[in-house]
C-alpha cells in the first residue's frame, strides 16, 4: 500500500483564519484496494466517508467523475497530476477538507506575491496553469523515503520515475472541483487506478479494477501506449461482454427509457488516450492533428473500415460516446530515474496538445454528470451507489448475477431518491405558495397529485432489474412517500391550528381592556365622568376584537367545519394564556430586581 502524503502547513488568506485548527491536506483517498493474497476487494470506509463529506459540502447536487485506466507504467498518475494543476486554476471553486475555496486559492506564493516566470516557460509555450508557482511536477512524486514530495503545500497522485509501478488499487482525489457541465454546476472528482494486466494481477483482478473504474466514471479515459491495438480492445471487451451477460440475465427485459425509443446504455464516455503518439509532423497544429486522431480511432471503431464488427457492436452497446485523443511524447528525460520533476524538459508540442485536451474534457460541452442507466447520481447517492458496486466485486472475480443485483439496487436507490425529491419539492412549493395553511381537502388533492408524480418518476427511472426487484423497491418507496406525506400533513395541521395566532396580541389586549372596564364599573364609573368615558372607549375596543374573532371563527367553520373552528379557538385561548403568563413572569422578575436593588442601598 502506498504511504499517504505527509501533512502540509495550512496556509491562510487572513490572520483570523490562521487561528483555526489546520484541516487535513488535500490528498488521494484509497477507496478500493485489491488484496492479492486473499483475492478480495478491501473497502476504504474512512476514505469513502471523507469523500462523502466533501461532496455534501460542495454546494452542488450532481457529480462528474473523470477516471484514468490502463496498463501499468503508462503515465496515468503523471497525467492526473497535470489535471490537478489545471483544475486548481480553471475550476469555478474547489471543495475539500478546508471547505469551499475559489480556484487558485493559496497558489500565489507568500502573501499573494506574483511568481517570477522563467524564460523557458515562454519559450516552450507552457500554459499558465502548468507552472503556477511551481516549475517542477513534484506534488505527487515519490521521494527516496517512499513518501510523496510536495511543492508549496500542493499534493498529487503519487508517481515515480523509472519502471516500477506505483498506484495500488483505486484512488480518488479528496477535493471536488466545481465546474460547468452544460448549464449546471457539478462536483468533478478525479480517479486514479492500479495499473491493470500487470504481472502480479490475474485477469479477473484486472477486470475488477477496470469494472469498478468504469462503473464510477462518467468519462473513462483508457490510457494506451503509442497506438490503439486489438489486444487493448480485447481487454476492454473482457469486462464489457461480462456486463452484457448480466444485462441478458434479466429475463430478457430490455433496458428502454419510456419517453424514447433509444436504448439506455450503462456507461457514458469511453475515451482512448494514446500516449507518446509518434506520427505528428513537426510544428503541426492541434486542429490539423485532430483528423489524424479520428482516422486512427476509425481503424478500430468504424464498421466501414474495421473488420472486427463484434468489438464495435459490443463497445457501442455499452458506451454512449467513444472518442480518442493522441498526445505526443513529453520528453525522454522523464523516463529516467534521475528525473527530478522539472517541467523545463517537456517538449512544446506536448504542452500544446495537453492544454487543448484538458480544455476539451473539462469544458462545459463535454463534461457530464455521472449517471447510472440514465439517472444522474447526486452528492447524496454517489457513495451509496459506489458501495453497492464494490459489494458486487467483493471477491475480485465478478459474477454476472452479483453485478446485476448491484445494478438493480443502485438504479432503484437512485429512482427512489429522485421520486422523493420530486414529492418534497411539489409539497414544499404548495406550502410556500400561500401564507395560509391548505384546507384539508385541498391538501389531500395536492398530496394525491404529488404521489402520482413521484410514482411516475420512479417508473421512468427504475429501468434495470427483475419485476420482483423493482416491485420491492416500489413498495419501499411507498413507505417513504407515506412518511413524507404524513410529515407535511402534520405541519399543515399545525398551521391550521394556528390560523388565529396572529390575533393573540390583540386578543390579550382585548381581555385586559375588558378587565379594566369591569374594575372601572365597580370602582369609579358611578361617580367619575372620566372613568365612564374610558370604560366606553374600552368597551368599543374589546367588542370590536370579539366580533372580529367570532367572524374569523365563523369563516373557519364554514370552510373547514365546526371541529377545526373549535381547535382554532382553543389554540387562540392557549396562545393568549401563554402570552399573559409570560408578561406576568417578566413583570414579576422586573419587580423583584427593583426590590433587591432598593434593599442594597445604604440607609
């Protein structure tokens, strides 16, 4: 297991912030590990909880996951550390252990000082995000003691120069980067994986790593060296054919969205990222090279060009979109053990292509929220769904039935969550649309409509699984819906009971006026004209209040019945009594203070 990066000193934008306890530094979280000895999947429970806290604190609803997968020692972690530098600069915000910060926070150097730009940065056309106060890529580089080095407190996915592989299992960066996906904000997670198909892992264990990475990622970047080859596609098909078998195992039940004739594919974007592509002419532009990239992909994915139609059909059945990008070799120097992470040695052509590539995949046009069979994962459901899929691969040898069960459970979970959110939203909107409580009959009509909408939403999203499994999930949804409706009904009833609560103060004043009038009748009305005038004015006041209360109760009775009118009258009387008691206690307390203060004065 790779040792965690050492904590860095917490930086602070202000003196006040410096007094706060330092938060844990951003770092890679190992959410999954393959135990090669016991042939099992080990779950990072603490890491998943930390990831869940980051997502819930991000302030957005949906999640996008960019995962990098491929054979070991093909530069996945190096690429992801470049992604980290890019996202720290380009994202709208960064959510992590230190809360939500604007992008670029803490990267200017001491006290926000501008960084000196080396001459080679301009000469090689290095993008700003790549050298933000750091001319060496050392944030994830493993040092001589096996611990990742750091630069200005930044950390990254761990990597090492040379031939030995570094990453073990599946890692997710602890920060979520807030970016635009279309018109909505999403929390972007970056995911790194153990190099698959190495000498230590069986094919089944490699399939486990690949399967979990595919299930978690909205954009799966399949990292290959120098060119796409049929054996690379065959490795992909090893897992995708298994997943297709799981789909067929569902009693022939097709996965079809009710509002469309289009099949809902289980996965979203597969992108072949060809590393060290050697065929670009010198000084070729990215735009002119794009046609070469597409042509290379078509050799394997265009049925008019490729003879392997089985591979084309299988991958097309599993992924919504299949794309390609070819990066030139950064520099032979970085392959040497002695390379210290200096970015000066990287070729200008590599910078041009990697800059455009990251603009493409993290731009709002290409970035997508993670979905499972068409249903978006939210910050509240992402880790629960992740755990479901981990369970399906617990023995590091996936079985079609356990995968099907995981798909069924996760899609049902998402469908229930979506349906309940729709129900709550409808009932909350109705409650807020009027300052008054809903009449009982009106509330029941609204609740009935909201329940029907929630059930329809569930049916439109619970697309995967047996009829029995979906039926059980629907029954669980009905229980949840009944509890939610009961909660809103009780809240509405409390508002109904408090219908006259706004008359509490004036009713108390009327009661006090009535009492003063009766005292006046007994003490001074018979001999003082002033008292008689005051009594007359008071009687007009409390009589008007009484008539208005009676009028209000009459309206409640005609609209909601005699029982509700009686309840409203009782609630008003309780409110008046409570307010009078509170005023009495307050006056008594003030009197006691005055007596005590008077008793402490010297004679």
